[in-house]
């Protein structure tokens, strides 16, 4: 196991009817800006619950943070927050609203002229003291409710980048499984796949003698495999949604990654596919991940065998046959949720593959747990996925 430091300050408030608790978590004197997306919270009653809870607070609203939150939208929110002298943010929504709010929390306390610098220059971001914020999560998927990452897109240049800031964690996050009952099938499968691949990025690398972390990851993967078909058949079951929410939050809050190598190449490649083709984040992962495991099978050999045996009971055959089965079982799981794991079937062209490979070449990318996934390897993965 590698040396590590771990700190996660986010307070989780979990369960039925818990949105009302936010009133106690936000100082009475705060000038609050509530951020949300395209209006799902107005249809499912979450908006009313938040407004009722904050009836004694001074609250303004910023609506319209879209999926894959756009820099171009967020800068308007920053201007509003500055103008209204906001000192606490409340994100009510999925990963996009939370990520967008993390950007606002940084940008409203930044005096530089070009706010995009916060996204592309980690040094600039690290010198900012972000504004405090809390979240009411409505879509289990990204783990953003309990981590310090955010992924921001710029439409002008078709770019999408992740930013991390060690102090940009939510102060609190409310996880009420009942708010998930209104999730459409598309977002349910997105959430399940995103969570699954988050765990894989931290688990499917090389053995690091981290027995607790491995079993923790395997616990989440097995839970997802068990609950996924049930959730797709019945999206109003409290216990299923509670376990789904726990899986997603625990999948990317720093617990699985303590002291172990991490990959994240599937995500880096996926972000390019979303930036260029507007594919849902989780769809890009479902397409790329199995081909990445295939191309990187030698480096991931030990963990692929462990994964196959512990998750899918694959014990028969040669090592290569077992690895083939483990990868196929992964793809079959994604396909069982209705994903077509092929780039061409999802509208991606050969020209886009070239653009993506060029982008990684210009950045001199060396992705993956061993920094061996170069632009050339990205090309092999995307060609196979085509
Ligand atoms: O905008 P509204 O109207 O709220 O509708 C949203 C949106 O259209 C809807 N939705 C959310 N909760 C709902 C609901 N509809 C009905 N009932 C509910 N309870 O779902 C749609 C998608 O929402 P979005 O927030 O975009 O989805 P998700 O949570 O999957 O977030 C995706 C974004 O997170 C980033 C992705 O790249 C992408 O930009 N990620 C963030 C990470 C992080 N911060 O750590 C890690 C992830 O790997 C990921 O990259
Ligand atoms: Zn993800």
C-alpha cells in the first residue's frame, strides 16, 4: 500500500425528509445563492422543500446550469453572486449543478480578469479561497457531493476539463433517496455506469496490497450489479435508491483511492468525446472502458484476473480467456442497461478520433496508472471502439 493522507470534511445528511435540515447548516446571517438546473427540481417537489427550509434565510436564485456545465453560463452566475454580495452557495441538483457551483465558489473569490484561467491553470485555482457551499443531491452518479473535483466545459472551443481544489468540498450534502424517484431511465443508467467506472478507475490498475480498499471497491461493484436491473424495473423503491446513493457517493469520495494507484484514462478520453459530440458522460465511459481494459490487458493483468474471479466468478480457462470473459462481462453489463458500446453507433466519426488523438499528442499525454497511455495508445483504444 502506498503512503497517503486523507481528509474529507463533507457532512453527509442522509435519508427521507432530511432536506429541511439545511436550515441549520447555513448561517442565518448568510446571503445565499441557490443554484439549480433546467427545472427538474420544480417538478419533483425538491425546490419547494428547499424554499420552505430556507424561509428565514436571505436567498436569491440562479437557474439554468445545464448538463456538462458551461463556462459561458457560469460566468453570469459569478457576476450575479458578486453583485449581490453572496457569501454562501447552495447547489440543488445533479453533478453538473454541483460542479458548476464549485466553479462559482472559486470564481467569485478570484480577482483576475480571465475566469477560464481557474480551469486551465491549477496554480491559479490553488491560490483561491473558495466560498462555502452545500448541496442537495438529486442524481447519484458523480460523487461531486462529497469530493473536491468539478468538470467544466467551454462551448466556444469544445473543451472539457476537470479541476481539483483541496478546499472546494461541500460543507454538507443532503442525500434523500426519495428525490431519485423522478429520475428518467436515461439518468438512472448514466448514474449506475458512472459510479461503476469511478470504482474501476481506482481498482482496476495493478495490485497494491490494499486489501480493504479492494474489498470496498468490490462491495460497490457487486452492489451495483445486484441493484441495477431492479432499479431499472422499479425506480420508486426506497431501499434500492438508498443503496444506489450510497454506492455513488462512496465511489468517488476518496475512500476507494487511499494508498492505491489510479487510472482515470477512460474519463480523460470520455471528456473529449463529450466535448466534441455532446455524448452523455456515462455513455462515453461505457464505450471506452472495455476497449481500454482490452488494450491495457498486460499492465492490468493481475487486477483483471482478481476482478473476473471476485465479481463474475470466472475461474475456468487460461489467463487470457479469463481476462476476455471479465472484459466481456463488463461490456454485457453496460449493454444490459441499453448502451450501444460502439463509437460509430453513437455518431462519433473517424475525424473526431483524429482530433482527440491530436489533442492528447499536443498535450504530450501520459495517462493511466503507469503513465503509459500515450496519444498512440488512445488511438488504438478508440479505433477498437469505433
Ligand atoms: O437540469 P435539471 O432540470 O435538474 O435536469 C437534470 C439534467 O437534465 C436531470 N436530473 C437531475 N436530477 C433529477 C433529474 N431529473 C429528474 N429527477 C431528478 N431527481 O438529469 C440531467 C443530467 O444531470 P447532470 O447533473 O448533468 O448529471 P450527472 O449528475 O450525471 O453529472 C454529469 C456531469 O458531472 C461530471 C460530468 O463530466 C458531467 O459534466 N462529473 C463530475 C465529477 C466530479 N465532480 O467528481 C466526476 C464525474 O466523473 C463526472 O466527470
Ligand atoms: Zn465519471
